[in-house]
């Protein structure tokens, strides 16, 4: 018998052919295809959502009042995105805000505590198309105010703080969005989808009772698990390679394609292993899908405890700034994935088909 005529390969072919019937999956793939294929156009609009200030626009008119008015005005005068307007008090500034003469109001008050804390009250429109842009711009402005306040109070410290490196200017929001959001998103979605498909596929077999055919067919539970797992694991790196190719066509450079493919394959293996284990344990589609979502999100959140988060690993590899620790993290993910798959096969070996 040829190794490709083994029954597990028949399971694999059936799983891949059934994907065309999953409308939700096809839609998800189509959305990713559009994002990757037209990324050079979409990245501008998506960056505006990620960093509204990157969209540019007219400068904001901000009413400034309060006890720290001079300091607030001094910082605002050095910014190109804010036109400050001083008012004698907060009430006058609020009147101007209500009349639509200013976009926002910033009021500074010095509290009567030992540290002479400065409290800043900010008023912005509650429901306005520009609210997000206003908030983003004011956040940067207030950060500058805080920095200057810290510098002026540095002499009151009882220790010498570490000097910060010289400000080289803000990086491009498009660069940051592309390598920290867009590329990790496109590379992580295929593994998560693969795990979800594996859950649906296995639980569907269990709920319909089709696995009882194992009693008369030359198949074991391990063969079924292998067929389903290999199919779902295999499509993830193929998607990742396609997305990376389309990104390169759009002028977005991606380095270390081989290492990125290994990362995607490792994560896909882990998600599929989790999905199939939960399917075999619960034997119910809704319960398994719910647990799968919770477990995957929980593990992705707990990944911050690793020396390097998988998203950071992908970003560093893509921009060719990977360190020895980055490649060690890739090896760690690969090792954990192999161990997880071996555990899945061992667990499936002990499953009695008659109890499924």
C-alpha cells in the first residue's frame, strides 16, 4: 500500500474538499485576501483607525484656562496641531465651547497637597465625528505638558534619573501599523481559523455518529485525528505564504519568510491540537467552540509572560531586526507544537471508538 493511499489521507482529502462548503470560512479567507492583496491602499484607511492623528487635518482650537494657563499656553504654542485660545476662567472657556468657538477646553488647577499636584480637566464633544481625532491630539499634547512638568521638577528629586535618548522625531504611523498590527493579524488569523475548523469537523463527526464506522472501516481514532489535523495545519502556512507574497507585491517588505512560516505552522499546530482535544473531551460543538475560544484567547494573553510575545516575534522577523532570543523563541514554539501534537496522538490512541 502506498503511503499516500493510507486511509488517513482519504480523511485529509475529505476535510480539504469540505472547506468549500463552509461559507463563514470562505468569507474570512476572502476578507484576508482583500486586505493582503490591496494592503497598500487599505493601510492608509486602516492606519487612520489605528492612529487617527495620522490622517492629518486642520489644527484644533483649544480653550485654555486655570492657574497653569501660562504653562499650558507655552506648550501649545510650540505645536502645529493646536491653536490655543486663553480665557480668563473656566466659565468663559466653557461658554466659548458651547458656542462652538473652540473644539475642546483644558483647565489647569494646582491642588493644595504637599506635592503641589497639577490637575488638568479636559472637555471634548460627546458625540462628534472629530471626537476621536480631538482626543488623540490632546493626549499627545498633555503628554508633552507632563514631560515638561517632570523636567521642571527634576531638581526636587532625591536621585538622578536615567537620561532619555534624544528625540529623533515620531516614526511613521504606517510603518508601525503595518509591522505591529497588519502583518501579525494576517499571519495569526489562519492558525486560529484552522483550530476552529478542526473543532467543528470533529464534533460534527461525533454528533452525527459517523465515527461509529470505525468499527467496520480500517481506521483508528488516531488515523482520523491525523487526517483532520494535518489538513487544518497544512492550510495555515499556505495562507501565510500567499499573504506575504501579496504584501510584497504591494511594496511591503517582509524578511525571514521561512522563520515566519515556521511560527505560523507551530501556532496552527497548537490551535488544532487544542481544538481536537476539546472536541474529543466535550463531544458537543457549541461547548467545544466556546471552550476553544476561551482557551486560545487566554493562552494568547498569557503569552505576555514569555521572554517575547509571538506578535513581537513576528514583527521583529518581518522587519529583519530579529535577535538570538527571537530565533530561540521560534524554536521554542516549534518544540511546544511538536510536543502538543504527540500528546494529541497519544490521547487519541487511548480513545475507545465505541464510546464516541
